[in-house]
């Protein structure tokens, strides 16, 4: 047994070092667990298993969800569970209201306005709601061709989508721009254009599919 002398508030005491070691160890601060979004295996999550074909919100004529004036559809349900998610309520597949023919007709009528540049899909997770999103983007291409552009946000990153189910690949093929990747709280940067964290990318989809590698949107400023 070894003793050392310590001074507490002007008082001198002798303490057994074995006791002290135990106390120091007991008071060591707990390591903070870093919470991270979930990482699915390819085809682990399928829209057919999760989507309730519901939408959390529809916002016509906004200026924030991509380039120009846009109509934004927020679908319900997302499994990534990113800490700090900007729309946590929409992670629930049952949140909101059903997607209806009436709403679809309204979106098409709104998009027909000459000052509207295009549609934006957000969520929730559009690629886990392909029943709704494919139906809408197909109609947009039928009615407007490529005179209206289509943007989508996703928690998947580009390489993950390429390895996933055929409905996800089909939706990707209708897009002009994809903003990819989970929201990573430690990489949050509010100065970025249309993104919340610096791992996310604004991808030119047709050029990326043509060239077989990710091509970043050529209007990216920051
Ligand atoms: S991917 Fe988007 S909607 Fe899904 S949890 Fe992450 S931030 Fe929220």
C-alpha cells in the first residue's frame, strides 16, 4: 500500500493511492456516442414495403428548393434517421395526406405557368416513394417534355442508388438534378447552395449517367 500527501482547502491528508486510482477512474467523463444516419445495404429498403403513398406537403411557386420558381412535393417516409433532420415529422410513412389524382392535376396546372421552371421532389425520401414520384414525373414528361426540369433530394448517395432496385433507377432516369447523401450534422454548413452538409452534392443526372461518373451541376457556386 502506498500513501501520498494531498492538500484539500488548506487541510493536509494522507490518501491510499489505490483508492485514489479507483476514484479518478470512476470520475472519468463518459465518451459521447456520435449518432449517425443509417446505412442500408443495396435493396434493403424498398418502396413497395414502406410507402403509404402519402405526402407531407405541397408548396407551389417557391424559390428555395432549387433553381428558379418551383413547385415542391414533400413525400412522407424516410428511414435514414439523420440526426438533425430538417423535416423529422416527414420521416413517418403515415404522416400527412394521401397523394390523389386531384393533387396531381393541381401540380400539373401549377407547372403549366410560364414562370415556373420545374418540379422538386423532397421528403421524406422520394426514392422510398417511387409509386407516387414515378407516376408524377412520367406525366410531367408526357405533358411538358423537357421544358420543365425535375430536381430531387435523396438520402442515398449516387453509388448506392446505382446498386439499388429498378424502380429507384427508373426514377433517377427521369431527373435533371439530384442532391444526394444523408444530412451529416458534423458537416453542416448553412452557406452551401441547396445543401445542408458538405458531403451532399448537386449532380447533373443526364450527364452523369452518360459519362458513367458523377458530374456536378455546372451552375454550382458554393
Ligand atoms: S435523408 Fe433527409 S428526410 Fe431522411 S432523415 Fe435524412 S435529412 Fe431527414
